[in-house]
C-alpha cells in the first residue's frame, strides 16, 4: 500500500494524494532524477486479480502517448514497483476537476460552459483522429487549469480502434449519468458516444443538475434511451441551447459529426450575446473557466422535436426495458453512478437459491449454495439490509468501497475493503443473518467459523456516534459473495516471490506448507505450468526483455487443490524482466 513518502523505482517520491478514479489513485510526486513535480497514477489495490487488467493500465500509457494535444495530459513514464504495483507518470497540472468546480459553484455561465466544451471537444477530436474513443467523459475526467483552460484526462478505459479490447465481451464500462443511448443498448462506443457524453456535461454545467436520474444505474441508462431531457433553464441563450441539444441527440447520426465541428460551433455560441443577462443563479465566469471573445456566427439547428415529450416513444418502453435488462442479465453492465463515484458492477444473478435478506426480515440470510468456482465473487439479488444497530440514523459518513471476498480456507472467507471515511468508529460486516463489528481504520477481516464449501454473501458499512453510512455494495441486488474451499486439498503455499535473474527469465520462490501434495500449479492468468512435489523454486523462462508478468501458485493432490498464494483475489506477485 502506498502512502506519502513512498518512493517508486528509486525515483518518484509520493507527496500528496490528489484524487482517485475507477482504475487508480493519483498522487502529486517529485521526480528526484529530473527535479520536477509530476503526477503518478497507481493502480488501485496494487495487484489485479486478472493480469489483463495490468495490460489495460499499460495500454492507457501507450494510448495517451500517441495523442499530442495541449488538451490531453502528457505521459512521461510507466513502470512497476514492488510496493505499489504498476504506475503511470504524467505531467502535473495545477488546477481542479470540473466535478469539484461544479460542487463548489453549482452552475457555470453559458459562455464558460461553451469554452469548456470547445476545448474538451478539440482534445477528443485529437484522440478520435488517432482511433481512440475515451468512453468515460464526465466532470471528474475534465481538468481545469488555473488559467481556465480544459484538459481531458483518465483514458483508463479508452479503447483504440486498432487494439484488442480489455473489457469483458458484451459489457459496458463508463458512468451511467453520461452514457449514450447506443451504449446503454449494448452497442460499441464510437466518437459520437463521447460527443453525447460531453453534451450531458454541458447540460449539467448549464442546468446545475443531471438530465436523467434514477434509483439504479439501469434505470438511468434506460432513461438515456427513452426519455427526453428536461428543458434547459430559460436563461440559456438559444445558440448555446442548440449546441447542447444536438450533442445530446438520441440518434448518433444527428449529433455533431466530429469533435472539431462541435468545438467550432461551441465557440460561436459563446460569442453570440444572450438576449438578456443571466440570473443570479448562474455564477459569472470564474478563473476556472473564463470566456474568450469569438466571431459571431449563426449556429445551425436541427429539424427534430425539442425538449417536449415525443409522441409514440412510450410505446417502446417495454421493448427498451427488456433490452437494457437483458444486457444486465447476460453480459453485465459495469457502470459507475452519476456522481462520478468508483465504478460498480451489476453481475448476473447467481440464482434464485441465494436471496438476500428482505428489509423486514434480517434473519433471512442468503442460504448456503455450493459454487462451481470457489472464491469467485457473485452477487445475491434482493433488498438492502437494515442497520443491525437500533435507532442508528443515516449520516453523511462516507461508505466503504471495493469490498472483496476471497476464500482462504475451508472455514474462512477473507473480506477486504477501502476505507473512504476519516470519522468512523468502526465497521459492521453482515452476512444477512448475523453481523460483526470491527474497529475503525480496518480494511481486512477474516470471517471464520464456516463449514467447507459454504456460499456466503456480505455487505459492509461504517458507523459512528451519529449514525451509519450507506451499505456497500449500495445497490439492493448487489452482494459480494464467495464459497469456502471444500477442505479436500493440501495446505496452500505462502510467501510467493518473483525476481529476475536474466532478461528472459523470472524466478519464482515460495514456502511449501504441505507434506502430501503431488505438485504445484503456477499460473500467470493466461497459462499455467505444473511442477513436482516439494518444489519451492521455479524459473519461468522464454520471456522477452521488458516483459511484465504476474503470478499465483497453489498445491494439488488427488483429493483436490489448495488455495492460491497470494490468497486475496486482488493480489498477484508481479515483476518486469530487465530490458538489457
């Protein structure tokens, strides 16, 4: 786990955490070799459960490095550190995210909004010209410099048109409040999808609220498909209104054809004087987004219905509901909530035999159900669980995040989470029928006393003297589940280490804790190799110089297999072979 003072690769000294996103935490750091301040993005949880996720993180560096534009954050370096895992080094930008600006001022003026849209659209056009679609445009990924100019950041889930995808086939990745209708329906992201999302950003800046809200990410995604947005406030000039409405067209063919075209018209709209002065509800352009005079040019409008209701659209609701829910049930929608929070997963139901507790029946826990894949996380459908603490009211206490459950033995499931609060006095972990309290600042807990092959689901929340936080996972149908090991395998190995004796070889070493195994299986996520009993060292050779690879190991015999080492689902042992 990284902290202030951690030095990566003997070079980048972390000074202050400045933000976090769906893939990692961003730190202000000092490059002790070149003597400059940089931004370092460290992969969340250090080691991913799937090495392809590391490939995706590495791809972010390569993708961003191909885009040369003042509106795209410059990449300096990419590396791996034993303490922090993989990391990305970028140019440090003084400023704040648009999300922070909006939280502070509520709304932006039309002129400031159009300048922001124009600069973001130009940066996106540079990315689109390289075949890169961002796929997660939102206020949290737009950075405002102190001079008011805008940068597009966090290409962590971007995809190049010429590269293999890194997300699960059929899944959606992004933020529900800004997702385009075609992507909500399961179709691929295109540059037009980014333009739609930027239109939603503009709407949020002008209106002070999102156009579509709902009780779940699925409901919000569905509203993008079927509903017209409420009209923008009357103080928004017609030219600005026309730019935003066209960007938010349901049909991708009716949107601005390119980011460059959107930028041109946004600048024209910013220079078109409004018919009357904005009301006091719209703060004047601040240092975060000053205006820039431009020539006055008419903005083309589109011949399609405006913000009023569309007759006949409601007849399609049953079909649209079925299509969107089918995407959830069959492929899974990986969407984050509209408040720019970390992404949350809506996986398919593990089956009717694993209900979650009803809101009025805390004792009805998810029953045990053997899993075909012990330790694999699933979710149990049902209602949220009420607080096990009587008379505890909900507070502004931040809920924990990133809860994972991993079977580490026949009677134990290890729970890990991210502590996002500074004022809790403890956490309550619940399996639906019972709850256990753990101390403040705890991020790991072993739920013991289970039977072999027991399937158990969990939620967690923080509490203090004022009340409790929301549960995590927050969605009613989401639980984090795992199945304990069946107890038939040998004892698991421990203390796996990886070193690089040469440019084409990684040496793996571990502790053998069993006396009856017949061998060990080493996996890098894509392939595996078996070695004999009593082995504690293995050299994985045949690699190219500069290869980054992650490993797990487990023991086996005729009765079954042990748990993996490292045991936690989010941990692997990783190393990069030398380049020379």
